[in-house]
């Protein structure tokens, strides 16, 4: 029988791996060539190994060298709490958080009226009479004075945060005496100073508008009003010079104003009047201030269909409006919350149309915002007056306006508005002021008692009560001092009468610092978790600005 290993007539001669015919003996020349090839491959393999280890050695050397040459970034070491006192001074309801130095921790800006801030800094340094007004920046880590700038009194208003994405070299604008002064937040130096525009005195907020004079720097608009008219002035963001003429709107007094950008990219100055909320197109204002000037400002034809033929105002929400505010202060296109009469309404920021309405008796303070649930939509916090010196704190669903959570507190005087700080868990921690009825001492009047409360949305039937502040609060804000961490609240404490001289104290306190000494108060269908478990839940929180 034939095997497959034998060659046949129909099967060609088989060859070996070296190309020689099967069954043949390689010649000496072929053996020599084969030996050389094997030797060459062997040498090449050794070279490759050597190059690989040499490269690895060089890489490791560079890594280790740079790990010692370039130091690791050092996190700012901050005090969990600090206090800065200023005797014989007056202050005002103004707090701002900005990066005034390079340590990545937010710093605190506020206003002080005094003769001198330190022995080396007084009103006389700028040839001003005493006392004068100082804008101060304190280090958020330790409360030390970073810089201060003296200004001519009297103080009217101040606003910071005006540098963002505008090309401006200044961040804070102050109205004082008969002047407007722009200050650089990092150095505390004056960028420009101008006389107040003629006419009525303007009021905050400053409106940050697009570049209208073609210098590639965002400009600003100021609004002033009395009971007969509303005035609007456009100023160059670069120099403070007035752009065009003052625009006058003959109508009733404007109680408040905001700048809003619609989905079409059209800017409107929103005016709060006694008859409702109205929009005034920026392109109309620019055209009146300087004939033909609009710098490509877009028009919203959908809104303009409803504009009045007499004054050009667009009715947005016609009711007895008492307050209006953005749900996101940094976004000109955010939704708008309107407090009107006995209702709270949320308007869609894209089209300025009603989303929902909530009926209420009377809203005590300015509403605030936070995330009670995890639907990604910002929720609304209001304080409702329910009579008998009692208030109901309500958290409304940002999507539907329904009640998500509520609690009743005694309405203690000098109680700041609610606040919140976002966490990495996509909900917020809320902070309220007042007094739980069960904690009231019947032998003392309510005016002498005020406490702060913290709410964790996952433990909504419990509050942490703290009694650490007893002095008169002029301003209060809770914020994230450092990105991703270091949640704290700032208190500005001083005399009861604004502008009166006494000892002014600015203090910072880490939010979690209150947890160990706080008292856990339960209400409703309480959670089965222990007091220590609830406190530990607060301690485990990690904060974020999303």
C-alpha cells in the first residue's frame, strides 16, 4: 500500500522548510548561508533586547527625576473656622466670593466704613476724609487681609463677578458718592473711575451686556427709576465712558430689573413694575441710545409680536409682581421665578412662558434654590407666612411645582433666607434659620431665640439644629470655598442699624464643623436611623459645584 509520504507521478516532489528538495542533501554553500542567517537573526534579537531595556531605563530615569524636581501640588491648608474683627466700623449687606489670589480657594469681599483698616492703610492714603468706604478682600483660608481699597463715601451699592467671559480687566463695580469705580479683584487696584451718569441714581444689579461699542470688551448697563420714569445708561466695559445718550422710558416705577437672553439669542432687560413683568429689547435700547447702533443684536420675532405699540415693552407676566430672580445667577438664559401676590410662578427661560404656578398666602423672604431630588432640575425653596409668628418652609419640585418637603418654624427676627450647597450625590444640603416650635422657651420672647438647621434630603424627617450664632446678622451666604470640597458659610455680623458704627465681625465656618455639636430633631414619620447614623451621613458628604 502506498503512503502519503512517498512521491508519485501525480504528486510533485516535496520540499523542506529551507526550500531544498525532499530527500536531497544540502550543499556546503547552502549550509553556510543558512548558518549566517541564523547568526544574523540571533545578533538582531540581542540588539532589540538591549534597545528595549535601555529605553525602559531612560524612561524610568526621567520619571523618577521629574518626580523629585517638580513638586506635587500642595493643597491649601485652611482653618475650619476664622473670625476677623473691625472695631469702630460700619458695614452693609454685601458679600461676594471671588478668587482674589492663586490658592484655588474662594476669597471673601465685603464693604467696610471706617477710618483705617490697618495701621498702614487709612483714608488719608487716598486723601479722603474720614471715615471712608473700603472694599476689602479676605483670604478664604485664614481670614487674612489680601487687599483693601479706600473710596469716597457714601456707599450705594456694589457688585462683583463681572469679569467672566467678557474681556474686562476688572471684576467689581461700586457706586459711591457721585462716582462709579471698577476694581481688579486680584490686585485691589482701580481700573477706571467715572462720575455718576446724569439723571437718576442707578441701582443694582449691573447688567452685563455684549460689546456695543466695537472695542471687543463686553459693556454694562445701569438702570435707574423713580415714580415717573425709568432710565437706562450704557457704559463701556473698557473705560466706563457712556455709550450714546440716556434712554428714558416714561412709565411707572421699576422695582427691580434683570437681563435675560432668549432661545433665539435676543437680549431683554426685564423690568419689574407694579402691574407685572415686562421685557425691553436690548436692540431697541441700543438704537435709541445711539442711532443705528445694534452691533448685530438679534431680534426675537416671537416675543416682539406682543410688544406694546407705545413704549415697545413686551408683557411677560402680568400680575402684582413683588420679586423676580433667576434660578441660576450665572446663566442669562436660566428659568425665572416670579413672586406675585399670593402665588409663585416659574417661567421657561427659552420662551418666557409659564411652566407652573404654586398658590401661597405670603412669601416672607427671597426664595432660594437647591436639589432636593435627583431629577437634575433645580428645586425652589420658599418661606411662607402662615400667621401666629410662624413660617412654613417649603421645597417645591422644579419640574411640577408640587410640594416635596415642608416644615414649620417660628419666624424669628433677623433670620437669613434659606441656602443650599450641592453634593456629589446630585442633591443639595439645605440650611434654614428660625426656631422649631418644640424647642421654644415659653419664658422668653421669640425675638431672643434664633437657630440654624441643616436638612439632608435622604433623611428628610430629621433636622440638625445648631445654636452657634446669637449676634445680629447683616449678611449670610453658604458656598463651596474650594472646587469639590470645603463647603462653608460666611456670616457678616454688626450693629442692627445698617451703617451704624460698632464692632463688625466677618466669620467663616466649615459646614461640617457644626455637625458634632448639633442636636438631631425628628418630626413626622421619623427614620429608624440613630442620631449618630444621621450625623455620620452629613460627615460623609462630598460637595461639588457640578
